[in-house]
């Protein structure tokens, strides 16, 4: 802390000794700065506010159907393209800025400066401001007015140009994808024709897989038919092939059917004989295969007539088994034919016919299974000869699907563009309105001379003080006793300045002169600031 105080005292004494140099430098800097501020030309700003809004009915209707042409994207596009070089050159040619161009270098410089001087500032989503500053009020107004004109022209022209460019591009891409899609379809068709046996059908199954599945189904059917045949053979093994009439049986009775005959004790008649239904079904099946003169047909007709002549008592018995049917037929024949005679068993004959049909079905199924196995072997041999066939076919399908998807997407985009172009040309989709048209400015907006005058005053004072500090860095004189002691020599003490050496009058005059110089500098600043504030548009 003591070192800091010593340092401050040293600089304070040194600055006081060089105070006239500091005030002189401050005066020079302030006067030069104030003169420069007074020569800065005034800047006038012309501005206009533009309102842009989309149609509240048409835009929601086209959302998701047409291309997104909202005002936000429109304004973003216009802000980026409005300040392009062609537009800036067009703006220069329409205003008096062209008078200041004497060569290509001046044109390049003016285009660059003008692009940075014209400001397009969005205020809200639909409202933004176009502004420009210039030393000439009329020129500032002309620039803003012409920017508005170019803005309105760009809104229509750029939209139609972009639509046309997009249409041409889409047409080219669609034609390209059509050719690629046709080539892909041809390659896929040729591949399918060449390997039709190994490629999956519409159901997603190859012919080899289908043949194997068909063989499994046929094998299952063959097992079912074999089971039925074996059961039928076992049943026929216990059935006599010939029925012999029993001479001891009383006419009109059926030993194996003791309930058949007359009505029951309650006087009710018995229901229809179930054997009749079976015989009629058998007759129907035979008539589908043979003529009326066939022996089996005639025998079955006779059997039905005989069965209908026999009464059946209630309750109705369960459907008879083949053995019961055989016994009933034997007893029936015994009633209608002379005793001691034999005849073929009709039930056995019927089962023999069914067994024949089963054998035929077995042979047919076995034949189909053999053919299916041969087809599987053939297809399997072809499949082993082309191991990468499925991958190649998947690649062809994948390429085709990608091309088809892109092609359909391009068609959809073309339709969207067509609808958007129709909406942009046939309907006023975007409404543009100038809220505040530009006016010729009367009051300058720059420079801020009051702030500049204050900054010049502070800069002058800082320059004077800074010069004194710089001079003190080169001053080798001793200002205090501590400076002498830093040399390492013994210092007994110091003698202050004798007051009689410098008269008090001179000291007071020096102090008053310095104060007057500082006060006069502040008074000049105050006068300039007051005059500036009294002049409209100069602050």
C-alpha cells in the first residue's frame, strides 16, 4: 500500500509540473475533433413498411397437396435474392447513384456498398421494413422506392421462374426414371422367364416348395385311404360272400330282428326302416356310374322294394352295422325265396365295390406321389445348379422397388408443383401491401453529434493525461527523497522549496491560468452542445 501511495505521489507531482503540456494537447485534440465532427455530412434515412400475408382460405386448402409456398419461405427467398448483384445494378441505373460512376472500379465499389447499406428488417411474421441512408434526402427516397418496385417484381418473377425450372427438372428426372424403370422391368421379366421353376409365385412360395407341400398332402391322403381300405378288408373277412336261406325260419319273421313285424302294443306304427335309406343311397351312387340295366342296379332296386315291404317297430334302432345288415338281408331273402337256396350277399358286393374304389384311389394317389417326387428331384437339381438365384432375384426386386418408389414420388411432386403453379397464377395466393410508403426525409438521423462532441472532449483530456504519463516514463529527475534512496546512497534529508524563491503572486497566477484553460475548454464544449441542441435535426 505504501508503495502504491509513493507511486501515485510521484506521478501526481510529475503531472503537475507538466500540466501546461497536458492542457495544450487536450486543446489541440478537442479543437481538431470538434472541427471534424462539424464537417461530417448529415445522413437521411428513407424507409417503408411492407405487409405480406397468405390467403387464409387457399393456403390451408393446399397444405399437404401443393408445394409449400408460405410467406415465410417467400420472404426468406426474397431477402436472399433481392440484394443480388443484378438487382443492385438495376437499382443503380434507376437512381442518381449512376452519376457517381466513372469506371468499373467505381461500379464494383458502389454495388458492394449499396448491398450493405440497404437493410431489410423483419418486424413480425408478416411485417418488415426496408430502409436506406444517404446524405441526399431525395436519393435515399429514390433508392427505397426502387427497392420496393424490384421487390414486387421479384415476388412474381422469381416464383414463376422457379416453377418453370422445377417443372423442367422434374420432367427430365421423370423421363430418366421411366427409362430405368422399363429396363428394370425387362430384366426382372427375363429373369423370371429363365428361372420360373425356382422363383416364388404371387403367394410367396416357389414351385419346389409347392411340389414338396403337395407331395406331403398326397402322402397324408394316401395314409387315410390305406387305413380305410384295411378296415374294410377286416370287415369283409368276417362277412359271408353268399347268403343261404334257412328252411327252419318261419315265414314273415326275422330271427335277428325280433322287434320287426306288427305294430307295437300301444297301437302306433313303427317309423321307416333305416335299411331303406342306406339301400337308396347305394342305388343313387350306382346310378351315377352305371345304367339301369346293370345287375347291381337291378339287385339294389329289388332290395329296396323288399325292405319297404317289411314293417319296423318302434323304438327306432341305431343304424345297423354291416353284420346286422347282412343278417337282415339273409332273413329277407329267406322270406321271399324258396327254402334251401343260396344267393350273393348284397352287402358284401357293396363293400367289394367300395374296396375297389379305394384300391383305385390308392393307385391314383401313389401315381401322383411318384410324379411329385420326380418333379421335386428335378427342381432340386436345378436349384443346386443356381445357388445365388434367390439373392440375385431379391437384388433385382429391390432395385425395381427403389426406382418405382422414386418414380411415383416424382409424379406426385409434379402434380403438387402444377397445383401450386395454378394457385400462384390463377389466384392471389400471397397478398402484398405497402403499409407505410417511403417519404423524402427532412430530419437527419445521423450522425449523433452530441455524442461525438462528448467523445472528442473525453478523448482530448485522455490524450493530455496520456502524454504526461508517457513523458514521465522518460524523465530521469528525482521528485522525492525515496527516489534518491533507491540509488543506494545514504540520504540525510531534504530541504523544501523556499517560499521566497517563487513569489506567491506568480504561483496563484499559474494556478489561475491552468484553471481558466480547463474551464474554457469545458465552456467551449458546452457552447457547441447547446447550439447543437437548439438546431432541429442536428442532435
